[in-house]
C-alpha cells in the first residue's frame, strides 16, 4: 500500500514492506532506489509512485455484438387437401344423390355438398 504524503518536489511516499509490513516513508527523489527494510533487512525497491503499487483497474473489452438474426425464410403457401380435385368416390356418391356438378369440383366442395345432403 502506497500513499502520497505531500505535494511538490520534496514529496514523500509511504508504503508497507512486502516482507514484514513495516510502513516506510521516503522522499520522491529516492523512488526506484534499492534499499533494505530497516526492520527485517529484506532487500526492497522503493516504489516510484502509487500507480506502481496499485495496478490500474482492468477494463473488460466490450462484448461482441450479437449475431444478426437470420433473415426469415419466406413462408411457403400451405396446400390444403380441400384444394385437390374431388375423388371418384365423392363424384360417384354425388351422382347417386342426384347432384350433377356444373364443372370440376374440389375435395372441399364435394365434402361440403355431401355433408349437406
């Protein structure tokens, strides 16, 4: 942990020894110099600034844009069985009940006529 203790050319910094935790105060002009901790005698390098001790925040890269949705497929016209030509069985039944169609019938039309009979 590093703290800037004052402003200006004769500014002092304070940080904790990474080995024993002793708070060491030093002049800005001594930053970057190697010395020994006065308490544990461990060799230390006096940090240059607070930025040297405290890493900058990690900024995550932006998320990729979601993929464009696939273009909707054109809908196929659904063909209904009702549009197919009437079966021979339907036409025979209609003739039995006396109905003579004016032209070609679809299965849907023939079914409707049979249901109404």
